[in-house]
């Protein structure tokens, strides 16, 4: 199954998942290029502008057509109700798929989210349709995915849609829960939290990166869940993280404020990993506790 010496282009490499993935892939024999939709002074990142197919074509002519494109970049990813998901994000995704495939790309990988299942509960399989009201983010991902599968089938290419569950680790956005917990611990201050009664399938970023690398070797179009296959209540995750840190349990103030209105409900559900195992012969093995220990070790090196 393993392929060697591929040319891989990746968008969104300045984000949490992308920054970890690019570091891991750079140690392989593959030729990896970072692609951006926005201007940057970083000479290691190629600015294309996804809204213009001609500019995409010019970049392909200059740098050569990649074998695989991994599309992690997605505007306003932390604002699920933003209109950009139904406008620029869709048109940019379709432009990339159309132009890259027409120029000879073999494989396009779109990073999606467990949010695409919306209010589904229990074990979530890729063939399940969403249940509940679809926000703009979910609608945008589903439309780009549908277009990708149709285009790949017509051109005899490979399109893979990864539905990523809750990735955690060092390097998340500054106001992430993990960073806030670590800051409160260092400052020996009280951490004010919502009731934290919702559920998440947490997967350590090291397993996310390994999973994406294995999925990138799949040679058939598919939707693939990428999670731990286990569920934990957020309150229990916070308590475990705090315990591993060595924090004073009295400094965790659950229910100090309500859950943010725009945050999804996150019912008790988890990833069904049968497709992942069938296609890669692998499933994540790192426990939540071991993932937390690794995260804290890396946070101590950062801060």
C-alpha cells in the first residue's frame, strides 16, 4: 500500500492540524509544498488564490502537478454560522478540485469534521446522513465533498473525505480549552467553565497525523472517519487533564457560565472506525490519558 516519492500539496499548513502534518511529512521522502489562499511573507508557502482557476493553473505550470492535494484550509472554521462557508469556501474548493484534476492530479483529500453528523448519537458510520439542522459549515463541506466525488468519478480519479473528530494537542489556537487549562494551572488560578456535560470523541494530534498519512495512501474514493472510536464527557476530560497537570481540584469551577450559544450540542457519539481499519489496517491506539500526558509535555516545551 505504501507509496514513495509523491509530490504532495497541502493547504492550511498554518493551522493546528496542518502545522503538525507538515512537520511529519517533511521527514519522509515525499516532496511537500505548503499552499495558501492568502498572501504571506513566508517563502516556504506558495500563495495561489483559490478563487481564480487561472492562478491555480499558473502555479501548476510553475511547480508541476502534484500527485496528492490535501485540503485542510477552510475559512472561518471556528465560526460555523458564517456565510463564507456557503460562498467562498465552496467556490474555492470546487476551483481547486476542477483545476487540479483537469491538470493531472491523481488524489484530492478534503478534511471535514464529525460536525457533519450534526445531532446523530452512538456509533457514527460514514454512510449515515446528518440528523438535525445543518449549519452553513456543514452545508459547505457536504457540497464540496459531493462535487469532489462526482468529479473524481467522471475523471477516474480518487477523492477522499476525512471526517475528523475532536483533535487535541499542543499548538491549538491560543484560546483553546487546553491552553486555558494550562494557563490557569501555571498561574494557580481558578478555571471558570461551562457545565461541560456534552461529549466528545477525542483523538490525539499524533494519531491524527499518522491517520492522515495512512489515508493518503488509499487508492479508492471514500469517506473515512478519523477519531479514537471512544467517547468521553467533556467534564471527565477536563478533570483528567487537570489531574495529570497536578492542579488543585478546587480550582475547577464547573457551571460558572453556560455553554456558548453557537457551540454545537455534541451528543454522546463516537467514530465507527470500520472503514478506516479496512482501508489502512490501522486504528488509533493512544489512550486519552497518554495523549494528555504527551500534550502537557509539549506544552511545557512551548510555554
